[in-house]
C-alpha cells in the first residue's frame, strides 16, 4: 500500500471516529435532533450587558468583515467575569448534563453584527476547526453543538439544512430545513455538522433595516487549534453568571411546510448547491415570519 493510500485510510478512520464521538455525545445531550428554538432564553438583566460586550467584541475582532475572530472558554475553571464567558458556560450547562458534560472540553464564542445599512448576510458553511482543515484538507472536525443567541430583533433569518459535511455519509439532497428569524433573547441550537447560513435575499427590507446582533457559541469535545482564551474585563468586578432557559415552556413549536419539486413560489438560493440546499417557499416563510413562532420547518418531498 502506497503512502497516499495509507494517509487516505488514516483520514477516513479519523473522520469516522470523530463522527461516532459526535453522534454519541449528541445522544446524551439535552437538545432536539438537528434544531431547537427557545424564546425568552436570557434574563432581561443580562440582555443589555451581553449586547454591549458583543458590540465591543465585534468592533475588536469583526469590524467591517463578514466573519469574526472566535475565542475559547473552558468548560471548567473559575466563573467567568464577562457576560460572554458566562453565556458560553450557560450553553454547556443547558445542553450537556450528566455523562455528556464530562466529554465537553469547552466552547468557542464570537459575535456577529449587521447594522442594517445594507451589509450582506452570511454565506452557507459548515462550522469546523479551520486550522485543522488548513493543515489537512480531509481533516473535518466539527463542534458537537452549534448555537446562536440573538440580542436584537432584526435582520435576515438563519437557515439550517440537514445536510452533513464531507466527514459524514455521502451527501444527498436535504430532506429538512429550518428558517428562523432573529428575536431578542432567542436561542437556537443545532447539530454542529450541519450546513447553515444567513441569506439576506429572503428577508424583507423592513427586516434588514435594524441591527442584527448575535453571539455564537459552539461546544467542542476538544479545543480547536489556535483559539485564544476569551479573557475577561478586569473592571467587571463580580463573576458573571446566567442561566439559559431551554425548558419545554421556552421551546418554540415551529409550523411545518412541505416542499414539493416544481411547486409555485419556490425561491432557489443564490448560493444553491445541488445536493446540499433546497428551495425556500417564500409565501410560507413570509407567513411564518409574521406569526408568533417567527420560524418555519421545511420538509422536502419527492416526486
């Protein structure tokens, strides 16, 4: 067996091992399969503090770019002094209890902000260990859980497809998708190896007129390469603490729309990838966005 063949087999074994570990951890964790949406998940007293820290982090590590630098928060250790660090710990505590907690190394945290002045959304992508992939194009490592916590009620929606990454089984056309509008104190959790993005093309002009502000927290079983510690505000005084409300009473129940090939009113995304993304039924999404849930689950049905 040649060197290239041995490397390929090693990469395949590494990918399979990582996928099995992620699946097992997801079975132990307390979040719904693929996507869960929770409203009023943040205490009002922490919302403004989180928003201030998120804007400051974006200015420092995001700025005018469409992506932002992320930081690391250990799962254990002294309580954080920043609200962002407290949110990262709260995400771990909310979704990983009991046996699952022991497998968690920590969380990656960063902020995303759009001012409502015509900035683009966020392209479709898989969350991954970027430096590991840079070093080896076959080394796809994903978080066990990806989350977005919204601090403002405006902006384009998050869209998550059930499409897995190159580390998983062979890709196929998606069977399901979720479209979720931002809401202040809304928390969205989904499997860390799923395709997702923020397509501004399906938002109305009114929805994109205000500030879109979110904190992203991804939970990992091993620390991604090159992430610096989040640190804290030395002037913050007391340790920050918050509890994320992800109980049954906070979970949003999403209306369902079935999408058949060739149906009227389907919007093919500008970033459409055959086998990865599906069309969005705009009329169904507009109705759902105006309804109390402000979210929609899609089921793609065959011919």
